[in-house]
């Protein structure tokens, strides 16, 4: 293709030529927001139980597993008279540096209390370093269980909806392991309550036949027992 052919493509798009599906390739951001996949990893939130107690117990496992070393946590003993979390300790300091975060979701995997999860929000930008380092006050959900909305974040698109904010799948959740399909695995959360059990991933015909044969033989193999998570 010569360089003039490249200009032809550009002119067609500029003139309003649409794709075969009838949709323009270019979206007018921020007025138009592209839908996010179900497991999209965005900005984190720190969750609370239905009674308002914080889920974070300051164990620092999220900070320890983080490959980018963007999480800083310090725990403190709970006040016996006015505890912050149900455990002996709570997260006194919690910071995430989004100049380093790669949104790998390993912190969510490591958390034993489901305190930290990721929303689908990815439309946020900073003009200074301080704004990029989120503190506990900015990460902790409000009294309605929904995330704090900061001035430099673009929330249009419904990313604070219940299905988009928290409690969605880990690799070890029902969609990753067929043995846990239909089992409620998440604790109740402020503003959302107890969520329905996760569904399983669709299995291809060959894997279904393999599982049926294993079941008929009175046993199973490792590949058939895990519901298609790769």
C-alpha cells in the first residue's frame, strides 16, 4: 500500500465513513465511554461490612504480594471499646501509588477478608504526585458502601454500580473452579448485602464429555474438576 492509500483511509474516517457494523471506530471521549469487560481491573476500593466495620485488618499481605510495590500498609491494634474492624487489628495507614500500580489484581487475591477489590473505573488522571497516591480516606467506601468520587476521576458510565464496584470474581472464585459454582463465597458488604453466587465459565463440548466420562467412572481428573479457568 502506497502512502497515498493511507491518506485515503484517513479521509474516509474524517468524512464519516462507518464500519460494516454501523459504528464509528473513534469514540468521542469523555462524552462516550467504552463499556468495560466483566473482569476489568480499575481503581481499588476498601470495603466495609454491612454493619459499617472495616474489612481491612492491617495484615499487609496485599503490600507483600504487590509486584510493583505500590501499596503501603500499617496496622494498629483495635480499641477494645470502639473497634474499627472485627479483628484484633485494622489498617491504620493504607496508601496506593497509582504511578506504579499495574492493576494485576494480586492484592485482591491475597486479601483474606475481601477488604480490597477493584472497580472498573480507569478514567482518572493527575496533575501532581500527591493526587496519584490514594490514601485510606480516599479508598474507603462511604456510608452507602459506594466508592469516593474524587475531582480528577471520570465516573460517567456507571462504574459505581453494585456489579462494577466490588465482590466480583477472583481466579479462585466459582468462575475459576467448577466445584464452587452456585456457592456464595463473598461476605456481606455495606450498601450491597450478600451477593448472589457467581456463575461458571462456559465449557466447550470436549471438556463436558470428558467430565461426564469421569463422573460415570466414579472419579475425576484435575483438568475436569476445574471449570475451564485458564
